[in-house]
C-alpha cells in the first residue's frame, strides 16, 4: 500500500529510525483502524521484492517494519530473506491472526477481538501491544499476557480517540501491575508520518 522512512512511534522500538512497508490486505476489521484503506489488497499496486529492498536500503537506517493491513496474510519468507541479505533488521507488527512466515528480528503482536491471534504467534512475540479502548481491555490484556513467553515485553496503549478517558486508567493499572509498560503513538503527538 505504501512505503516510507520515518521514526517508529510506538512500542519497544519507539524513537528509532525505520523504513515502513505497509502491505495491503486485512480481514481483521477493527472498527477503530486508522488505515482502513489498507484492507483491500487489490486496491494497491504490486511492488517487487527487489524494488522494496532497494527503496528500504536507500536510507541510512536498516530497520524495516512490515505492517498492514495484516501482513501475515502474505508469505513473507522471500521478502524477509532479501531484506536480511541486504543488511536490514526485520520487524513485524501483526494481529497474529495468521500463521507466522518470514525471518524476524522483532515481532510485535497486537491482538484484536475481531479475529483471535494464533497461540504459536503469541508464543513467538517479543512484544505484546494491547490497544485499550475500554475498561474491559485490561482483563483481555492479561488473558493474552498469559500466552506469551516470559521475556515478552508487555505494553498498554490507549486507542487514539479514547486516550483522554483511558490514559488515567492505564497509568493506574501499570502502577499496580509493573510488568506492563505504557506505549503511546508518539508519532501522532510529534506529527511524524
């Protein structure tokens, strides 16, 4: 759907230079998705792996974030192999609803209620990012935290439109449950694409 060089705005890698590759196609259907235009894979032109790698390596940074849509709807083995061969670190942001493909240096799973994540993807996660839309999401967060490895980083992030209501609850929750950390969409605050 789109590719751009920017600063990672959320989660563990916040503040790091990263080249984003947003793949088209998603059937998870989050009502609060901020890139609904990514859902229809056929609405976007196809790009070759060679062109993606060439564009990603045209910049000084070597962190490549594969996101969507739902990126795991695609076989990501050939793309991640080519990126690794070019000296890139491969990071993925996924709902975890599809089988894991590709070779990853960092896996961020952000599960959605509309399509459950696969247990094997949760087990492989380096980062679990729960989007907090309402109070019941804290229980839901703990259910998913029980399915990741002990070393997985745990983040609670307010859904952008609900941040004023949810942020005080998140702060209190993290203070009471310090295994969790707060994640914010800093790129939105800083007006970074």
